[in-house]
């Protein structure tokens, strides 16, 4: 599954590059070839999505993990697939370990008495990329994460830091739900 996800990610990058290149084309032949290549890439992405869905449906464990992950408000099929394929350890880690593995744990910069700002680093970049858009959606529509986001913004934190905190919270939530083998439920506040 990880190989299929990597292939899909590569095709999406190729499609983006072609779309950007297409804007500057002036010769009709090149425009036609670019459109044909884009159509071919779209067909390949659809075929990979179908194969991934078949793999998930064929394995009861993967299907359950996928069901749990997609139950979280803001996490869709593509993000769930990415998490399943690139973070198979999810559900067997402690919360801080899951955040660090995703590269979303804050790292303090300090030496002696000098103290700098904390930042995130390391971890799995593809997981961070997969969680960025779901974090934006969750900050608007997931009540728990919306409250966390608003709390950070009210405290004067920059929006990017607040979104990173929401991404970290998404990974921690996914880890906890997979560990408990239960679906996400909207909290009754």
C-alpha cells in the first residue's frame, strides 16, 4: 500500500507541474500533448485509487483502521490512506511518540542560558503534508479542534503555529482512537 501511495503522490506532483507548464504554452501541438498527458495522469490516479480501495476493503484490519481514521471530522479517505500506509505504527505509540514520528512535536532551541523559539523538525514529511489541509478543515468544523485553534489564536499565536498544533492534535487523536479501536464521536459540550 505504501508503494501505491508513493506512486500516487508522484503522479499528483507530475500533474501539478504539467498544469503549471501548460499555462505558458503557446504552440497548439504542445498544448494538445499536455492535455493528453494530464488526462493520462488522471486515469492513472483513478486506477491507483481503485487499487488502494480494493486493498483496504480486502483486509479487515486495514478496513477497520480506515473506518476509525475517516470518522475523525476533517480526515478524509486520502489522508486516512496516507496515515495507514506511512505510519503503520499509529495506534501502538504514546501520544508524544506519535507526534514526534509525524514531525509535529515542538523542539526547543536552547543552549546554556540562550533560549530560542521552538519549532518542528524531522519526522515524516509526507504525513505532515497529508495532515495540513485536514487540519484547516478541522479547525473550522471539528468542535474540539476548533476550540483549540481559537484558544491559540486568542493567546496571540500565529495562524501557522495554531494549524501545526491542530495537526499534532489530529495525529494524537488518531493514535488514541486506533489504540482504543473506536471511532471518533463529537463531544457533547
